[in-house]
């Protein structure tokens, strides 16, 4: 056991003896401004898929919200060409837009809940 400890200390001493040279070289590189680190964002395919999924959901939610607001504005508009009976074309597009907005937002909600449960 004593021999093993001596060998380990000898190898550690060699490493410690070279340390000042390495530190001096690193300090020189830093002083010159040549020290660089390469960081690659979204290098992993899983990270890229997660960001893509997040952006897709945000776009769908935003689109659903905009369509919903525009549909409510159409429903609040009086007049317009008649579609069938008492229903105007503005009302038809307003209700259809509300249906589409609901589908878009529910699709985002279901996707978020499905990922959260798994």
C-alpha cells in the first residue's frame, strides 16, 4: 500500500510541476484576447424540436386569439348582406371564425396537456 501511495504522489508531483507552465500559457492567451469558446445553440436535435414545438404552439395560439377577436368584431357589426333569413353574412363569418378560433386554441391546449401528462 505504501508503494502505491508513493507512485501516486510521484505522478501527482509531475503534474503539479507542469501546472505553472500551463497557467502561464492560459494567462498569455487571455491577455492577447485569443481565448474563445464555441457554444452552439440548439446543436442537439431534441432541443431544436422543443423550440420548434414551442414556436408552433405560440403561433397557433396567437392565430386563434386574433381570429377570435376579429370574429367578435364581425358579430358586433350591424348590417351586411343577408345570408339566409335573419342571418347576415357578417354573422355567418363571425360564428364560423369563432368556431375556428376555438378549434385552434383547443388544439394547443390538448397538445400542452398531453405533453404535460406524459
